C-alpha cells in the first residue's frame, strides 16, 4: 500500500498538465484508503515538542514520526458508542466469551504454558485461571490482537477525537507519548507496530503506559515481548493485577441476594464496583450473603448486572474483583474473565 502511495505522489510531480486531474484523483483514492497524513500541522508540531520534553526524546525525531501518522476515520468511528446503545445484557455478554471454541483454545493455551502460569501464580498470587481468562477475553489467545497501526490510532484519538462523547483526547495524547518513548527504548519502528483501534497491544492488550509500568521480561531473554513471548504475557498480566491490589487467596466474589427494599438496594449500589461495605453492613441493609461471603474479612461491593428483559444478576465483589476492573472498568468484563477462566479450568 505504501509503495502505491509513493508512486501516486511521483506521478503528480512529473506528469504533464493534461494528466494531473487523473493523477490527483488516483492520489486522493490512495490517501483515503490509508488515511489522511497529519504532516506538519501546527498542533502536531506543538504536541511533538511537549512529548519530546516530557519523555526526554529528540524533538526532531518525534516531529518526524508524528508527521507520518495518519487520521483513520474508522478509529474515530469505533471509539464512539452506537447510535442506539443496546441494553446491557449480562447473559448475552457472557455468551460471547464462554463458548466452546474459546474454551477449547483456552485449554490448549493453558496446557502449552502451564509452567509459566504456575510460576506467575507462585510469584504474584494470581491464579492461572484468571490469567487464562484475561488473555481469552482480550484476544482469543492471540487470534484477535488488532490490525491498526498504533501510531495512527493514538494520533487520531489525540488530535481528532470525535465530538459526541466525553473528550478523552488528553488520555490518548499521554498514551501517544508513552508509545513513542517505548518505541525509542525498544528500538521499534513506530510505523510498524499494530494493535487495537484504541492503541492496545499484544496478547494482553496493554496500553503503552501499562507496557512501560507493568510488563516484565518473565523468561529472562533480555527483552519484553507481549506479542510472541507467552512467558512475558503471563508474567505481565499477573504483575499488573498484583500491582493493582490483587490479594493472594481471596475469592473474586460471592453469591448474594440483593435487599428486597429498593431504597436499601440503591444505597448499596451507590459505590458501584468499589468495595465499600463489610459483610455485616450488607446484611444489615437486607442483603443475603452466602455462608462464605458472611465470613469475608474486608469490604464488599454489591455488583448489579442487567439482563435485558430478565431480572438483574448480582454478586458481592471483593478487592480482587475490583482489581480485575482496573484492567477494564466494567463489572461485565471482570465477571466474564472469571467465568471463562473457570470454564477452561473445568474443561482441562
């Protein structure tokens, strides 16, 4: 694709006047397919200078890299919620991940990397099934890792974040800086790295800042590789959870029946996914915890998961459930990770 774009540009430079209209049309088609080149736009140059200063990078190099970034319309579209957001449906959400093909793939992946999973569990206290669940939900064990250039995705969301939803461009601009720092440190070609439309990379779909802060060289080969080294993937996921409060031996959640009274249920739901109530406090407000839940030493959160036309499902989330939501701030995501991991463990 890049060779065709270069050829189109050359035609425009050397073609006689009567061919320029045709050449311009061809170049426009090529440019549309690749995405609009950012070039030396004023705000891009200013951002390059700020990124270079923050991360101790060469300004000229950062400017040159960002000049080659492209606006990708599909990225801007994918970051937006649907025109008519679908009602949350826990049962439907779970069915996307806990299904035969993904479970089978998880069994094979666990078997192939059992040694590293065991080592990570011993070192960080994160059960193998949790790591297996995360990698399965994130990328189907490496089958779906994203095909967008990370530079383009992060640049699009940094400099042309679409209107119509809360502006997250500062977050993505920060990640863009971290990506360039990472590329420079690792000797990557920043134009070659692929990932999701949001700029997440590798089997665990780490954002650049997470790669810098939590990824580890678990196989001691001298580099961190979240695309090809399963050892590094396993160790990095376990370390991420450990650094975000995972507690060895603690369940992620307990069975619970919510209070029958609407006002008491609403009070317990106010903190959302943040564990805020002791077992005794939940019981005082009318919740019915399982026997194990009543003995839990630590705060709990009443987690509500909607089921479209059916009544909601509820669990009492622990600190470890909350740690899972630091990976993705969604109770649906966290519980699907747990359930996929359990299903794979059972299938083994």
